[in-house]
């Protein structure tokens, strides 16, 4: 299955090249494994100081990924197959950069159904 992935830029110089790409993974691959694959490939920019917060969305927030955390925290069942997060055979994942905001607070706000302040 072709999965479109993209991420926000972290600074003006980060806009030089596009971040969007497509990865081909089996449709039954769990969401957690897709995210782990992207993190292993260093898809997300690393921020000096070691604190960056990202919100993974596919139409709605799915997870919070923080540079300072050992693993993402999911707002959905991360064992669900990646194909269940799209429509008509298409899945698009977007990592929205949430600056250096406290990832625990960002996660709590999203879990409560609110968009955290930026």
C-alpha cells in the first residue's frame, strides 16, 4: 500500500526541500509499525536541545511524537492496520510540528478532544 507522508517545517531553512514522500508497506501493517519505520529512517527533523513535539494526523490526531520520549503515545489503537486510516485505498499521514511545547500537555489536550495552544 502506498502511504503518503509529510511533515511541517521546523525553521525557514528547513523549507529548502519538500518533506513529502511515499512509502510502500503492506496494508495490514499496524500503525505503530509504520510510525516506528518512519522514526527509524529519521523522517522527522531533530531539534537542537532535544525537545520537539509532533502531532501525527490522518484527518484527526492519531499520536504525539516527542523527541524526548522513547516512543510515541497513541490516541487511537496503534495495532490497527494502516489501511484503516484512509479511504479508497489511500492513506496520508502528516506530522505537524508543535514546537517545543510540553508533549505531555499536548497529549492530554488532544485526548480531551481539544487542540492544544501553539
